[in-house]
């Protein structure tokens, strides 16, 4: 079953588990849909999942920077050496935030929230994992 958006329970667990005063890096694993899946009745121009994600990224990157974050790495995923045979990803993205509260503030931003329609339309599956330095 695809995982595209966090549930309330997942967001609550994130807020409870992540230290509030420590920089974090969010690991994003992204699998794009061949064709973006916008909601029925949407006035969005049809496009590929990659293009829909680019639409999302234009707003998301500004919002990441707005809370003091930065993209640390973006790469193309080629092959999983250790993973289930049917699992594959298109891109891997590492985004650093000054704190978990900065990440949560970005998620609460109305402009960011409006842009997530493109992210949801773009992805066939995803993972978002909060990390801190070891």
C-alpha cells in the first residue's frame, strides 16, 4: 500500500520522538507516478509525476529555506542492494532543518499546504524518515 501523506498518529509520533532543539535531516525516498494523479475536477494541466513534483518543489524549497533549512543532497536511485525485490525508488532527497519544530512550522504554512496537492499527485509511493546525527 502506498504511503503518500502522514497520518495524525505519525505526526504525533514524530513530534514526540524527535528532539526539539537538535538539527534534523529528513530522508525522502520518492517513487514517481508515470502520470500525475490530481483529484477529480482539478484544473491542473496534466503532466508526469516528475513534473508535478517539480511544481511542488518550487514552493517547498522556498518554505524549507524560510524556516532555516536546506537541501543537502538529491540523487537518482538506481538499484537497492538490500531491499525487497519489488521495492524501488526514483529519487533520494536529504533535507536539513534546524530543528523538528522548524519542520513542523513549515508543514503548517498555508502556502506549503496548498502546494502538497502536487506532491500527492506526483508520487506512487514515498518514505519520509526523521533522523538526527549519531
